[in-house]
C-alpha cells in the first residue's frame, strides 16, 4: 500500500498540525475570549508538545454569528482577538520555534456585515450585488424555493428593499458568494496574496466542496434538501490557487470537504495532481475502530493517488470530541489513545484538535450557555457544537482555570481541575505525557520512514502494518480494535516495543500479544 508522493518532500508530508480554536485557547486580554496574544504566550507549550504546525480558525473581523466563519473583512484581525501587528508577531515567534502556521480561508460566504454585502443591499445596481446570489421572489412573493440551510431554517432570506431573496446555505448572516462571477475570483486572489505576503504557510479552505452552486439552485419546486455543491467548476479555482501559492514556495492548501454521505471517491477528487494538496479524511473520523483495517488502506490509495497527501483527523471544532464518540469514560479514552497512535504511525499529515492531548471529553453545555447558531436556528432541536469548543483549562484554580480572569464565553467542561495542563504536566501516566512521548517518537522513528506501508496479515478487526526506515530497520504498528486480546505474528523476531497506548503488550519471538483496544509501535533492526 503506497502513498505515491512526488520526489521532493514538502513540509506537510509528515506534519502534525495542531488546530487552535482561538476563542477557547488562551485569553490574554481577560475578556473571556481567547486571543492571538494568549496563543503567542503559549507557543512554548505547543513547541514542547512536539507539533510541527498550527492551524488557526478564523480570527478576522466578524460579528461572530458563526464564531468567525462570518467574515466581515478578510484582511484584518478582529479587535477582540488582536491586531495585524499582533498576528505578525505571532507568526514570527511561531517560525522562530519552527512551528508553521496556516490560516482559515472562508470563500463560500461572507458575513452580512461585509462591506460587499452592505453595498449589495444598498445599491442593487452595484457590481457587489453580483458577488452574491440574489434571486427574484416566487410569484406569491415567497422565496424562490423551499431550500433549507445547513444550520436549519430556510436558505433564502428576503431583501425587503428590492423584494429579491439572497441565498445563504448556512446562517442568515452568511450570504453565499457567487463564484460564477469572475470578480469574486479576483477578490480572493488578493486575499490569498495578502496572507501569503505576510508569510503564512498555507490555508485551510472552509466548505471546499462549496463555492460554486448548482445552476438549479433557485429552481422552483427544488427539494428542501437538494445538495447544491460539489460542482466540478470549483476544481479550476484550486488549480489556480495552487499555482498562486507555489509562487511563494511550500504553501499548503487543505480542503474541508464535509460531504453529506461522505465517500473517498468524491472527496479525493479534489486532491493531488494540480488540485489541493490535501483534504481532511472524514470517513475515518466517523468510522468505528473495527472498520479501520479496511478503511485505512482504501484511504491511502484514494488520497495519495496523483501525489496527494493523506490528512488524518479525529476531532475538530465541528464534531463531538473523539473520546466521547468512542463511548466516553475510561473505555472511550482507551479507544481514543489507540486510534491516535494508529493514525500517527501512518504516512501523511495528522491534524490534532486542541485539548485532545489532555483527553478532554465533549462538554455538557446548558441551553442558556449555548452559543452555536445551529442550536439557535433549530430552536434547540440540534444541540450544536459548543460541547467541543469549551475553553482549555491550564491550571487547577477555578473559576478561570488559567484561561481567563473574566467569565469565559463558554463554560469549562467537567473535570477541568483534574485535566488541566498543570495537573498533567509532570504526571508520566497522563494523556499529555502520552501525546508528548508519542510525538517525540514519531519524529524520531517515523519521519524518515517510507511513504509505503506494508500491511501485515492479521485477524480483522485488528490491523497491522510496517514502514521501512533508511537504517534498514522497520517500524511496526499494530492496532487491536477488538475487545479480546490477540496475537499478531510479525515477520521478524526481536522487536523492541517503542510505545503502547495501554499496558500489557508482550513479545515472544515474532509474536506480539496485544491487549484489547490497544495500539503498539515496535522496531526491529535485524
Ligand atoms: C465549516 C466550519 O468548520 C464550521 O465551523 C462553519 O460553521 C461552516 N464551515 C460554515 O462556515
């Protein structure tokens, strides 16, 4: 099984990229919301953790309806989060610590407070009007059709001044851009250059399967659940962005393709060749561990065809934290550790979400404290994503746990004092120590290993593979996804255990005895 990579190695080919959900990371201005200075102060923590790069969720000026994914100015920093000067300082200090930094690009929609949209509303004859998808009302004066927004409620909202409706596939404050208008392309090229000129190392592209909408989007009688994205025209946009990014050297373009009924075939279409370098593999994110023996090889083939890089991810700011998805409690954490160790042994980029190194679970957030527009737009029928976005506890002292001295914008999750960074820092059995050790070993043993994995025959649902090292040694990774112990035969005797996600792994000659729900990394030289 091979990750077919181009000859030259780009920095992201084996990078561990840590996602910083800025609002909940560290608050230096003491207003209850995390900020750029807070992050800069914590760079030593991230360097020490052993990650290679950071991905920052949107920090641009924004009314915050969708917590930054409603951008009012693509080329500035929200006053509550910092300033451009502070951004430059952060980038500089991150680079000094050998941490790369990628930023979030939100090209599918703007905020309704963006000057383009304001002009569009004020002057129906302005060029900006054509940046968006305004459509005539239906004959009864209602919306063009019954299309629903991803966040619940209708996808069309009336512009009372003109009597037309505008499209918003997310919140009413997130009007969709019309990518069939070449002026929109020109505006975004300027935005890309603005950040590339400042020195960012790449972009995470929000709703990368969006941008272009089906030409049927305003057809009367359209089904409310009609999926109007995944239009092939968008690939041309990524080809041009890839060329643009390449002018600046090694700059990463990673796509967020959160496809309904996700398939590898559809997601990987965007990756490799002259398209995106990577797209998050959300198939694995939601698949039970028991299916990974099949899905990992399939994923490698799909995403590394044509020189793309696989991008593994278990958690982010939109999904339930994976220890909770895996059942919660001690068992959920056990599965989570095994899962992370397996992904981190694979060729490709690994994306970690802040707090997973602390073993944070999904938090329970009361209805009163909920912030997510999904909760609001569905009248509470969908709980939304706040439970994975609660702040990072740094020290055991309530009420601010070292995150803030003010009231935090979202409450802390349960067990903040026990799970905080300070409590785990010196404890060799903590999840934090496990992550630090795992990332150090990955750098030491796996970064120089082959991009090819050789799958070792084992009993599904367990999965075992090895990667070859330049010293003619081999690194084996064995995942026992079963709730029973297993014995896996590897092709060499005398393997040394580098790390295991749980106690109880033993090696007898060339047989590795694996406890349930455990991953082990082993090394042999002979
Ligand atoms: C995906 C982002 O990750 C999510 O947080 C956001 O709400 C939507 N795209 C809309 O921008």
